[in-house]
């Protein structure tokens, strides 16, 4: 029989038993829909998370120093602007920014909130791709020592829901004293990474913290590599500078490379994940931001594999259901098979006829499952708040896997039908 005749015969047989066909197709629809929805949802969530993580700066390297691991007096002399300059001069490093973080009570009239303060330099926004003012400006070189503040998007919205915050005065309680800060800008929204919201910070000049507290010691730095391909080499250069610095401060402080995980400032923003290049004995930790993305993508691949395997089980269950239905169909149509053989149909024709029915059932289920999967993925993206990703890969996977299930689970019933004895088949009631 020609392929067209096989398809028409298969469709006719399915139309004659509509309820059975619907039940047969249902398992494939659910299985394919689950696979397609899983791929699309994970792709959308991955695209959103990768964009947000990349927005933190794929070239950034976080450096944390632990003064308690070395002599405090020597640390106080070393962890100053001089170390910042040495780190910035390291090979493959384009920029180094010292930062500090603290908590403080911010008051505006009768409103009062406990907020996170990030003490930074004017170069801080240069570290990131999506960090710029929505109104006003960021801290600049004329501000060192001045009591000015820049608000994160959430802070600006909560404190000034209707007004422009620029020019307003906030009172910040620090170390028992209330200090007025003039708002000079508000930043664009950056969203959430892991369990950290990036828009809940108040940015203030690091030099102001130094003037208020008298400290000149920095324990956290963010460096930037010259390009994305030089991140690992930049991190190695930074480690060399730190090793030499702390060897001179305290020969007893043993430094090694390659070790356990630790959390830098950017690592904290990402919920603690990080690719760290330092061991426990080091008085410093170097966190490569690029490794954070790689770790996240590896976890996504694992999650996709697990969810895809669960969806594949649904397809296998659907295939077993089709095999059962086809075996029942062979028994019910035994006399029909005998008549076809009696009028000249060969065993190959009988086998191809039943095999075509199984494949047509699975292809119909695959197409319906493809539509169902994309619908579920669209709804999931709509309510989940991430982009809807629709590609040709799920379509090819759905059609190919459906055809494979039809061939695999329809072959045995088809071969069994083709091996019936014509005489016995004609006598079957």
C-alpha cells in the first residue's frame, strides 16, 4: 500500500472508534505537553535569571578580607586605599572599587525604616551593565565627605510614592548619632537575584563613612576584569597581590589557592552561590562572578534533566496504553484481517496498516500535546513573570518522540496482526 493509502486507512479506523482513539491519544498529549512545557518554562526562567546575573557584572570579582585572621594592627595599615591601588594595577584588572555595608535606621518625617546602606565610590556603577539613575544622578567625584544619598528603586518608591525624591532630606541613624543626608538620585529597578532584592539599598559615599567613623580600613573590594575572557587570569593576579601583601604583614598567615566556598558581597546578593578561589587558611576570599553563572546553569541543566525524565515517563505510559489499545484492535479486527489476506493483502501490508495507525495516533497526540505544552508554558510565564520562550526545538522533539513511541509500541501489535493465519482469522467470530 502507498503511504497515502495507509494514512487514509488509519484515519478511517480511528474515526470508526472515536472514543478509543481519544483515550489512546490522551496519554501522548499529556506526555508531550509536559515535555514541551518543561523545556519552555525552564528556558524562560533561565533567560531571565541569566540576564539578571549578567547585569551584576559578568566581569566582576569580589574580594573579601578577614582582618581577624591576621594581626589587627598590621591589617589596619594594609587595608587602605594603597591596597586598592595595588589591586587595580594587577594584570588583567581594569577597575577596583572598595565598598562597605551596614544597617541603619532611615527616617523621613514620621516614617522610619531599617535599611541596608552600601558605602561606595563614584566608580561603583561602572562595574555593572544595568545600573544607572532613573532620576537625578549617582555619587560623583565632588561628593566625597558630603552627606548625600542615592536610593534604590524600592526605597525611592516606598518613601516617595508620589514625589521625586531628588532634593529631599533623609535622617540616618548611625552609631547612635542622627545624620541628615540629601537625596541626589534614585536608581532604576534591577529586580531580585536568588533571595536578595537589589533595589533595597541606600547608596552613600564611602568617604562620608570614613569621615563619620574615622576608619580608613577596607575589607571588601569589587574588581573588574578587562574583558569576560580574562576573568580567571585577573582573579589569579589579584590572588598574587593579596598573597604578597599578607605574607609581608604576617608570615604566619598561610595562603593557598583552590578550596572551599565562601560568600562575597555579590555572592550574598546571589543567595550565597559563588566560585571561590581560596582555602580556609587564607585571610581573604576571591569570588569569581562568572563562576556563579556557570554554577547556576549547571543546576538548571540538572533540573531540566529531572523534569524531562518525569515527563518522558508520561510518554512511556502513553505508549504502553497505545500498545494495549492496538492489541485489542487486532483481536477485534481478526476477521477483517483474514478477509484482507484472502483478497490478496500480504503480511507486510497488514503490518504496515496497523503500524500506520499507531504512528498516526502518536503524531496527533504529539501535535495536540505541543499546543497544550505551549499554552501551559505561556500561562506559567505570564504568572511567573519571566519571558515566554518558544523555539522549534520542542516542536521537533514532540513530533520525533511521538513518531518513535508510535513505531516502538505499535510494532508488536502490527507484527502480531501480520502473522495471523488467514484461515483461522476468517473463522474467528
